[in-house]
């Protein structure tokens, strides 16, 4: 079967290739074999390709892709805790390693049935994005009290992304004043429209910091949820109140947060990193079930948050990479085997 693999460290367009690999006829114990329908290309996938140096010596490559929607082809033994799964079911594989392929064997605990009313294009991008947003809000609440949140305002960078739009929605649902930051005016207007008037500022404007202060309505800016990093975060930090928290979960604008030690010390800023994979170790099973239920509820209520951009076959993965990194991208990018 076809699969996209990485055999060196570097940019995705340079170090990925499509190869034919042997396909397991039957899944191993505790696994489920899935025929992939759609696999999203996340920014996080590309960051991993740039930064993950481990290549197994036996295969000399590693398969890539972290999420997929597909059809169950076969069930391995010893999946008694997942009796709700059957051959032919439409499911999300989340998270997984190697989803950019025609099929994939996934641990049963990482397989979630897809409700009939949720389209593949939504299901294929839903869980990593939603659960990442949930973990970011949990990270914020670890550093900020309910009282401070209620009386302050929170900034969300990269507002055009799915995760950021989910964050803006979640914060508003919790009664928190949230202000989005998008690079371009068109993106800012689109997000504000999708979220029924949530304030979003375009950072390309010379007076964007003044606009943020105005939208905060004299509330202290007590936090920022950031996926950009780099020079933008340094500018955002100028807006933060003393004792504010910076929750960082991406590096679209640079690998450094670009905030000097004197400013961190002087304002007593708190910096907290968040990664979605801690969901499996830090969140209780009951909360995990509720997160998945909430994800599908949001997908039904706000389908516009999960727009589809371009879909490419495996052989055209370089086009997919370019589409993901294109400025002003309006929808999610997928690979279709």
C-alpha cells in the first residue's frame, strides 16, 4: 500500500516521499485496522517533521500523519473495552502515527466512532483541534483564578486557525472577554462574522495595539493563548498586565518567544506550554468522554469553524504542504488516499 514517510530531518517538501509498504492482513491484539478516507495535514505535523530526528534503523524511515477518518476493516483480538466498534464503522483515529497512508492499524483506545450526521471533512479535523483547545483552556485556568478571568480579558493569536476559533468560542461560552488577533483584515472580518461579533483585530494595521486596548474596555489583559510566538508575541506582551499568563502551544512565527528576561521578571509574567497529548495522561476518563461529546456538539452547532480547503492525493503531498503554509488559508487541508 502507499504511505508517506520521512527519511531525514528537514522541511516536509524535501524529506517526505511516497513508498509502497507491506500491509498487515490482520491487526494485532488490541488494534483496529482502518482504511483511511481522509487525513488532515496539521501545522503540528510539519513542525514535527522539522524537529523530530529519530529515524528507526530497521526501516530507515518513519510514517507521518497524526489523525484520520476512515472505515474499520478488521478488529484485532482483546478489544473487549470497545464492544461498540464493528467492521464497516466510520471512525476517527486520534491520535495516531502514520495516517498519511491507504490504511493504518490503530490502538483501540485511539478510535472514536463518528456520528452519522458528521461529515468526513469535519470529523477528519475535529478531535485534535478541539482537544488541543480544551487543554489550552485548562492550562490557562491552572495559572489564572476564576475571579481574575471574570474581571480581565484574554487575547488569542492566530485567530484564523481552527484551534484559535474554538478557543474564542469556548472562552465566550464561559463568560470570558476574549479578543482574537489575526494577521490580515480579511481573516479578522471572517472570524468575527463566524463567531457572531467576537472582537478580532488585524495585526497588520499600525494601530492594532491601540485597537486591542479599546476592545478590552479598560479590562486588564490577563493572558494570551498563543500559537505564533516570535516577534508577534513580543509585541503582544507589551499589552499584558502584571502577573499575566502566556499559554503557548505553537511556533508559527518563530521558535523563540522573543520576550526578554527583564520584561518577564518586571511584569512577573507566567509562561506555560501546552501539548494536546497530555489529554491521555492528565484528564480523567469521564472528562475525556465529555470532551468528545462536546466536540461533536460544537461540530453540529458551528460547522463553519471546520471549513475544508483543499484535498490532495498522496502523490501530491508537496502541494498539500504548500497549501497548509499559504498565507490567508481559508480551510483545512487534507490528503485522500
